[in-house]
């Protein structure tokens, strides 16, 4: 018989408040379908825990649990500052989505979601798509978002993700230059995929000069063929050294590191990528250089706002109005940072923690 004793590292992480503090962690297994998954609920202080399902190959089961814990905690902060009456949770399915994903597995996963009785609401994440959520919703219809419009969902969430980033960028411009517009400013966008190409459209409509890069040449070609005035550079290393007013990381995490921050020419960093700060302390390095950083989980919350709206019967204009308030939230964070003498990333964490501790309802959160 296999030894199934839990390693002490995971238990220690779960119960250590500075990294854990999670309310519930569920290990899910269905031998018939091959499902192995972790559902982590960090907080339900503001409501049911909402967060996506990541389908990924991990080097170990322990790494999968750690990822679920970290992602769930991040969703608590994101949902709190998005003004949602929702807590934070996340799920990871262990495996190769191209090889291991099946209808049987997704249905088994959906049954575990349903077994939580509404404490956790799922959505798409890396390795899962709208079609997958349509399958999960067959057994967990009340607790699955990110579905197709044909199944009562919102479809592609990149539209409002980009809109929210644009609102965060407008707020950054207001704080830095006293005017909430990018007109006449030079903005560099690293990553012009699903979210980035929508962001470019908003910037051009606002009168910005745009420079782009992407590891996929076809993504750049799609932008430059439609907008010949957009300039392209070879890679992100070149982009951060290009004279810019605003740098928008919209691709992979860790874009702001010990190499890129000293090379940045931009006065503002505001983009859609998750986990942009490569390690703790980078936020202080940015502040010391006078670079205004708009916390990523604040400005990229338009997507979660969009899928959360499905819980009330999706209405695009209602969701868009909520995503527009990212402008107000971003300004509030800058004001808190200035008042407390801390970088905006620290101020964002404090505001999120304050809202969760006080259980402030959405209608009282940063009134317009």
C-alpha cells in the first residue's frame, strides 16, 4: 500500500498565516476519469469564493497545492478591490490539458464543485476554456461562470480585461500628469494577444502613440496591418529600453525584474499581465526610480468582473460599468500610497485586507 501521509511542508504552509490562512482546501480524485485536482478557498468574508480552474502539468503534487493556495489568496485580493461581493478561491487540475482532459474528467470535476454547495464558483484559467466550462456547468450550473453565450455565459472575458487596464492607465495618467488621458503619450505594449490587441485599440482611440512587441509574429502583424501607425520592436528587452511614457506588460508574469526595472524609460507601468513583480522588493525599486506602478491585480480585474456578472444573468453594459470603476479604485490606491508613504502595491494589499476585515459590501465600496 502506498504511503499517503501528507508532507509537513504543505500543512505548515496552509496554517502559516502570512502565506496560508485559507478557510478550506479540498483534494479531489476520481480514478475512473483520472481526475486529480485541488480546490483552495482562501476567503469567503465577502461572499462565495470565485476563481478560475487551472489545468497544468506540475512537477509534484506539492507544487500543485502550493500553486492553488497562492492563486486563491490572490483572487481574494483581486475580488475585494474589484468591488465584488465575492471571496477568493482557485482550483488546479493536475495533468496535461492536451492529453488528459476529457468530458468524463470535467464532469467529475464539476461534481466536486457542486459538492461545495456554492462556497466555490469556478471559471476559466490557464488550460481551460469556455467550452470546458460549458461541460462543468452541466453538473454545477449555479457555480460555473465563463460559459459560452449560448449557455447563458459572457464568453470571452478579454474585452473587459482590456477595458479595465485602460481605465487603470487613465487613472495613472491623472495621478502622474494631472490629466486622465494618454493623448500624445507613447505607450509600449508587450504582448498583443487576446487582451493586448484590445488595449491597443483603446489607446489609439485615445490619441496615444503605440509601440508593440510579441513573441508571435502573427500577433504583431495583425496590429500593424490594421494600424500602420503602430511601431513594432523585436522583443520586450528592446521595448523597455525604448523611450516611453507608459510600459504595459500584457504577456507573462515576472516582467518587472532586476534587469528590466533599471532599464525602464517609462514613468508609468500599467498592464494586464498577472504577477508582474518578479520578487518582493521590486515595487520599492520602481518607487525609488519615480516610476508609478499600477498593481496588476487591480487593473486587470475586468475579466473577473465580467464572469462574476454571469451570476446575476449576464448584462454586458452592467459589467462594463463595473469595470469602468477600476479608474476610481486605482486613484484611491495611489492616494492611500501617498498618505501612508508606501508603494502602490503595498497600499493595494492594505485596502483589500481592510475591506475583507470589515466585510464592506460592494454598494459601500469606493462610492462614485
